[in-house]
């Protein structure tokens, strides 16, 4: 063996020793993660100012409170009554035994860091605690009618008009009518619906002239002249033509999207949120443009009960020209949002409003839902939050809720169409908003977290709405 060389056996030993150190290091890190998880210690805690948080220790822990010029939180062992010395200039220690409860009291807005040790052989865990301002809104529950435009009908597509000679024409698109346009008038006559539009187009065609169509597009008023094409209506079985009609080749829908529920509103800014999910066109499945939309007060005159495989619905009436509550400025995956032009009737249960629960504050357990099932009277019904879904990003499906109120079940069968937007209150806080019903079980459905909707409304744009438990799930992966 030459001097300065290393034998194969020595290299093997060095590799084994290195692997052993690496394995022990990984085991230490994994052990620390598992023990911290068992101990119930998250890496970050968000709290609303004025809302204490309790944590039950799964293992004995030691909490080290560093000295701060500004005190953000106070902690106390609820079982022993002990708390760190808040006046100390040095880090103070609080011991919490297995099964004991640690309460964190938010004292001021800001961020604090504490050090938690589960076992002395493991590295300590740094926990970031953020205290954010409490946001208050007035819960809704009111029945509303949703109008996608103030008047007229909405263009959702084009189709070829086949004349008597078999030739195809696109008179509407050729004249400049676009998908998303709102047809307000024909020959200066306000359009009151799809059948009324057909009548007005027919009249122009029978008179052998072009129809002057008034459109609304992105807030601008546009007029176009369209010459209707004569076509034949063929029977469903291919029977001879039964009538002659004139068409312009545009697919339209009425401006009413249906009945829903107001979720919340802010007394100061008059910003509101409703529905909890996006409005899409049934024919195209595309998100509907609601720049000219509005919400109006509605009355519930009947209920179609939901059954397994067949969702029920609220039967509502509303007048699109009266009882206007506000405009619609946003149609997103978390609902519709806008500004109220007139205030709805005061919520009979929470007239002064309630705090909005942070995502982490919503738990499995009892709650109540506010909604209308008769006329315009808001009622509250018992529900149970079965599961809070640990979603990485906000969406319409944030938790699973079950109707437990037998009075509501006997009346509606459970969750029905038109309940979308109904607020869910838990522990005196706006926790969630109903969005969907399960077809297989109408007593159960999805809801979105209220904090997500409030963020989407822009009421607290400066705040992060990523729940801390989603980051813990990322870490676990």
C-alpha cells in the first residue's frame, strides 16, 4: 500500500459512518416534526384581535416568551393558572403538561414569536403568532333576485339562419353584435324578454326593413342595423314547415339569473357579497359578464322539495325595476360582489353585525344557517359542520355542512337551489356561506369560508387569507 492512499475498506467505513450520521439527523428532524404534530403545535398561528385561542398539549411542552417592547400576546396555562412574567426583560418560561390547555390572549395588533420545546433532546420550534384586526360585517340571509343586466336580454352566442333556399346567413354577427352584448331596444322599443325580442324582429322582417338594435357593451350604448332573414320553422319530426319566421342568428337569454341569498354586507362601505359561487351561462358554461348586473329584493312564494338525485329549489318573485338593492361589480369563483344602493331590512338576529371568523377558527361542530323559506322573513336553522376541508387555495368548497333542523328538512328536504349564499354562524362569528347541495343527500352540501369571501370583496385587501393549516399540510407533504 502506498502512503497517502485510502483502502477500499476505509472508504466503505467512512461511507457507512456518514450515512449513519445522515440517518440520525433525518430521524431527529422527523422525530421533531412528529412530536410537534402530536403536541398540537402549529408553525404559525393567526388570531383575530379580541378572540383568544386555546390549544390542548398532546405532550408536555415548554413555552419561552421573549421580551418585546410591544406586547402582542399573553399566554396562560388554564389548568395551573400560571403565566410568564410579562414585565421581565428576559425570556420567560411557561410549562404546560400533557392534556393541559394553553390559552393565547391577543393584546395588540402585530406579530410575535415564541419558542416551544417538546423534548429537550429535540430542537425548539419557532412559532409565529400574528394578531390581525377583527373584521365585522352584517350577516345576510335575505332572499335576492339576481339580474345580469338592468334591462333587455343578453347575447350568449350566434347560429346560422338557414333561408328557404338552404343558404346560411349570420345577420347578427355580420352587423357587429357580439357575445356579451345586452340588447336593450329594437326600433326604440324596450325589449322585455326573449319572446318579445322575437316578436319585434318578426315585425321588422314582415315589413321588409332592417331592425335598429340598441346594444349595451362595456358601459357604452351602440346602435346597429340588422336585416332579418326569412326562414322556415320545421316540425320536430321533420314535418313540413308550420310557419314562416324572421331571425337574426343570435342566441339570447333573459337578464334574470334567478333567486339567491345575500351573504353579508359592510355598514360603512356598503360592500356586499352573495351566492358564494360563480354565475355561469347554462348554454356555454362560461362565466357571465355582470358589469351591468344588479341585485333586487325577492320574496319566496313556494318550495320544491329536494330529493335524492333531484335538487329542490326556492320559488321566488321579484321586480327588476323596483326594490333594487345594489349593483354587481364582480362575478368570481367565490360569489358575486358589489355595492348596495339601498340598505336591506335589518337582520333580526344580528342587527349590529358579527366578527368574521378566520379560516382556522372554523371547526367541526354545531352552527346555524340564516335563510328565507317564506316571503321575505329571515329564519335561523340548526346545522352541523361535518368537516373543514384543508384546501390550499380559496374556493366555493371549503367545508361540508349538514342540515340538522327537522323543521327545515320537512319543509325543503335540506339544501335547495336559492339557498346559495346563506350565511353560517358559529360561536357568534360569520364562519361560512352555503354554496352547493349534494345530489345524493340533499341534507348535506358544501360551503365556502366567510374569510375568503370577505377578502374577495376587498374589505381587507391588505390581509393574507392563506390559512395557516394549509401551510402545515404543505410541510407534511
